[in-house]
């Protein structure tokens, strides 16, 4: 079914088997060509030190394979072919898996959007970059790293993207083309949201992420927009012939919260038939170390249960997955009915898994398999430079792999030079032979140095920075119910995983104050600041006084009493640990109350403006 019309020039990956002296080679690139027909190539690679050369590379030739790169947000293993939940409906993803290679033991580099996507798109692991969580800014930490689309673009490709590929920004300089327009730095097209929110899940408190909610929308897919518009734009690209090979990224946002999708997707999962997550066990926490017991239970799950919304939430997730699957189906259908099908590599992945009650947890950010295991499907046509036979339909590979391998895998497959910084192994040997000898483990980095989990073929290991450890035998305990770390019988396994642990960790790189979300300044012209309603875990906020005189910062107690927390000097940011729902009052030196900030669900900056804006802010 898949083949290349021409195979004029094939690249060999630097790690491929030795080949007779090549007719062309670049002194810095270590790339060798094998030519059947030698074309005049005007290829110009990056310098070995990573510096950029002035010339953009020309395409290798017109038969270099295209790459269709599909990212689905927050999709755990609840797809039919991974059997994560018996009721899930993902016929399109399953069909794609059946037409290529499905990795059944694939894990994310990190169990959160930002560190996972940054690692995947740069090929740089969190312990190398110091980017471990969602608060950090990729371009503050990795200002010059080439993302995958840029790297392909430098090597003769046209790079296009749509939807969420990075953590809520586009990184315009990395793409030749984007929808919506890359200059907007907003990866989301128009999306329908209910006017009244929340719809189903009442707000548990100021700690709660505002998007945690679910509802069936009375709208068509087209009216809904969002991922429908992304899949439409991507499909339009796939239906056209292209001058250059393309790297086309399609970021499907559902099943990321909020779980609002058109009603027909909810109707596939009647509420009275919803089954609880197979991995849920009420007494699952008893055998965990302290750090595991802390990381498991969270307020979301407690709140959802107390509101009687657990099954509704599961329904919302299943409906959102079914919707995402339909959008993937549109894209695959467009590929298969257009002119590019025979020379396009398809890869589908999700950035991390998701808990729906397992380990008393709702959301992500943990090291357990439910949160690290992700769908990963790769389909390569015959004639792909790095895999001339193409992938074999219906192949499954159960070796432990990591999405960090996507960058070196796609470069090798496409015959594009590898990047210096990619340290993860290419998956091409496993695409050739899923049973191939594979000595690698798959490491997932949690939100701070020394917290990580490691997946092997049959076992998984979790290590916390306080020394806590967990050990699971996945072949007999796929839901990680029985922690074997303290079992004397399994000490050799424990030693083995300790020996495979990451050798070093870059320190956590803090976000600059200017990149933090901004709290609303509520100026006080009369009346008083409201009392705090502190609720949730602490984090740091930064208070910045843009006036020319010293001001005083007060925390307002739950009974409304201001308590001084010291002075705010002009333009000298003050770091203050605080909690969601806290109210911070600012007064001048005469004691006059100028205004207040109410803390939200995350660390932020609180700017006292240079000139009091009396009109617009005084409404509240
Ligand atoms: Ca995500
Ligand atoms: Ca347990």
C-alpha cells in the first residue's frame, strides 16, 4: 500500500552499519550519502557547535518522506488497542495502530504538558535542561534550542503546524506556517464554550483549576470549532501536493480539560453504564512510602467524589477521547484520500497519561504507570530512507520506550541529520524488529530533580527525592497495586533500577518574574479589602511596587484583619509564600489602603501600578 515512487537518494543514519566510503560527506555532520543518482545538493547544515549557518538547506529531493506528527493532549492508555478502559471508543486511532507499529510500553519524558512537550520537541530531557514543570518557560531555559519543525525546515522541509504542540504558545520562529497565524502565539482556533460555567462540577475552592468541568454541548462539531478547525486545516494540507517534503504537526487538544464536547460523543457513554477505572483500588495507598502517599490523594478526586461526579467525570473523559479520535480520523482520512499517502510517515502520541481516581488521584503529575504510559503509534511507508521496508501493519512492540526518542527516530527515518543533543535512542531498530535486543529503560522525570520513575520491560521503579522507592512487577500487576520495594525477595531488582537511575540532574530553573501570570490589581477608593479564604497548597508570588515610594504589604486574615508582612520598596520584587484564596492588601506609608490582590491557583506576579487606575478597576 505504501511506497515511494522514487528512491534516488537515501541517507544513512550515522549509527547505521558501516558503508563503503561515501561520495559526499559534510565535515561537521557525520552524514554519509549513498547515492543511486547523485543530485547536485546545496545542503547546508548547522555547525557542529550548534550555531546556525546562514543558508537554509535545500530539499534532498522530492521523494524524501513527509512527516505527519499528531499529538493528542492528556490522553492516557484509554484507547481500544491499549485496553486501558473497557468502554473507550477509539476506532480511528485503533485503525491507525493496526496499519503500523503500536508501542505498548511507551512512556512520557515527564507527566505534565510543558516538560514533556519541551523534551519531545527539543530532544533534551528534563534532567539536562532543568525544565521540570508547567510553570517554567521553554525559551527562558532553552533560548536557542532547535525544535523538531525547525530542524526539519533547516534540512529542506516545509514545517507546518496547528493546535497545541507546545505549552500554550506556538514559538513562531520554529515554524514556516501555522494555524492560527503563528504571530498570534495562540495555538487555538475559535472554540465553543458554555456561557455559564461551571456546568457540572461546582467549584471546590480557589485551589481548583478553572477548567475542571464536563458537559455535553448542543452544537455540531463544526460549530464547536477548536480541534475540528485544527483537523480541517491539517486535512487541507494533506489533500494538496507539496513542492517540498513537509513536517506537519497536528495538535488535538481534547481530552485535555475542560471536557466539553458535542452531545453525540457523550451519548455513546450512558451514565448508568459507566465503569470505574480498572486500576482503582480503595486501599492502594497503604504500601506506599511517605512521598507516594503525599503525591497520590488530591483534592480534585475528593471533591469530585463528594459531589457525586465521579462517573460523570469518567463519562466526560470518554466522550472527549471519542471526540479526539474522530478528529484524528478526519486527518487520517484526508491523508489517505490525498496525494501524499504513499510517502508520509505518521506518528501519533500523547504527552502523558491521566488519573481518574487511581491512587486517589485525579489529574497528572505522578510517576505511576497510569500517568506515564502513553499511546505511541508509528507508521512508515515503504521506501522510507531509514526503514526501506516500511513498518509492518499490525506490529506491536512491548519494549520500554520514551517519547524523547521521537526526535532521533524521525530524523533517522526521514534521512535528516540527527541533532547533537538527542541522547535518547532511535526507535528504528524496534520498527525493523519489535523483538530486537533493546537494552534501554524509559525514564520519566517528575516535577523536581531526583523524582523520577523508570520503566523496564516487565518492571517499574519510582524514586522520590526524599529517598522513597516503589517497585512493581507490571507483568503480574499492571495497575501497580503491590509495591515490592520493601520485599526482601526483590532486592536485586531494586539494585538493578538504582544502577539505571539518571546520573545527574540539572537544578530546577526558576521562571523569571516577568513571565509569571499576573494577578489583578483591585484598587480601593472606598471600603476595605475582603478577607482571605486561603485553601490549597502554598507557592510563591512576587509583589512588585512600580510606584516611587515605599509601600506596605498586608495579609488580610479570614476575619478581615490586616497583618503586616513588611515593606515593598520601589521596583524591588518581594517574594512571598502564599496560598490560593489569600488576599494581600497594599497601603501607603500614611496607612491609606491603596488596593489588594486575590491569589489564584498558581504562583503569580502582583504588580502595584505606578499610577492608580481609579476608573476601570474600581467597579468591584
Ligand atoms: Ca498535556
Ligand atoms: Ca498499593
